[in-house]
C-alpha cells in the first residue's frame, strides 16, 4: 500500500488558510465541505463538541462504537481517531476549539479536565439529552453561532463565555442522566484522577504500576486497590489499555514501521511490543493496520 494513500487524514483547523482557535458549523455545512473525510477514520488537533439534533447511525471513537440518535452530544478530544456512519442526513452542529482558545479567554485547562467530558485515558460516553434539557443547549448554541457570524466588540470573549456555560450544562446533564453510583471519598477520587492524569502524560515511558505508585507517593498495592475499587479495572489494565489505544491510533493514522512504533511507545524490544499487541488485540499489528486501511481506503 502506497504511503500517499495509506495515511489516515488529520483534518486541519483552517479558515482562509490561517489557523484559528475556534470555529462552529452546522452538520449540514460539514456534510457538504468534508463529506468524504467524515466517513473514514480521521483525527483533529482540537476539541470537538458534536450535537446531533436529528440523525441515525453510528459514531466510532477510538475503535469503540456508539449509536447516533436524536439529541445526542459527543465529545472528541485532540488526537482521538473517529468517524461517522450516517443512515440519513444529520441535523445538528459542531463546535471546534483549542485549549489555547480557552486559556486566552480566562478559562484554564484545569476547568476542561475537571469536567471529565473529554477523553482522559478511558472511555467518555456521549450524553443523550432529555427533552427539557434541549432548550438550554439550544440557547447557548444560538448565542455562540450569533457571535461567531458577526463582528462584535469582545467577540472571542463572548463566545468563550457561552461555550463555558454550554460545557457546564453538559456536565450537569451528564450527572442528571447517569444512574447514581456510590459517592467516592474525596481522597480516593483524587487518587483516581491523579493516576489518570499521570497515565495520560507518561503512558509511553512508564509501563509499570509501581512507577505510577511512586510518582503518587503510594504503595503499588494501595494504588491497585483504589483503582480497582472505584473503576472496576486494575491499574495494570488501565496502563496496558492506554498503550494499546495509542498503538491502534498509530497503526491507523501514521506511516510508521512496527519497530518505530514500538520504540515510540517505550518498548526497547520490537518483538516484545509485537507480542503485547497480538495478546491484547487477538491479531498482530500488521494485520490490524491492513484491515483498517483496506476497509476505509
């Protein structure tokens, strides 16, 4: 397979040939402008909020599939691989923004990560809006589009303010729509969050539970106990799943050899990486890459 056609696209955030930090579009606009690329696995360099008001289909995000239904909101983070399979023409809108956009308008990265709406080492499921929640999202959406299409004083600041309110509502709706679970103690909740943060930063260089435990000033046994109790997954599974996800992303969108991929993910021995991939995925690295690319390209 030739390199020119084997690389899954990384859609640029461009407007009039200049990088921008925020953009919003209707699903109808996106269907017209990016129709071919929407339906093959691709990735962005920015955060995406995809509000599907009316449509049917499947949204594939990082090799997991989620049903698309009316009044569904998806959250896609930078570098995540995703694509849409639509059964009909979607009605809705998409908000695309960078962390720099938020930071430059007084909204820190910590606010975004604290919402836990976007990817942080594990799955983030979409929100299915209840009818009473739709009006609030539409209010903020209309204000964002109105500001985006006009040249008002403090335009960017206004967009960021409405976007923050939209995100806060999404966080509240997610809590309201989720079946309540036993409340985590603040100390254990912080351990889980700190572990996920550390893992997202170090997955390619730290492969052992003991390394994360040391960084968090905990014993390996206690870290495992907390992670297992609060998430249902062991710390080791979190680590291996995150490495595996990145391996699949690289197999999908990068033209790297198995050897280079292995080194990039912190494996000194490519054969060790090959065995790891096969054991976790059920197929070898090359077979997985060919299956993905033969299906969509």
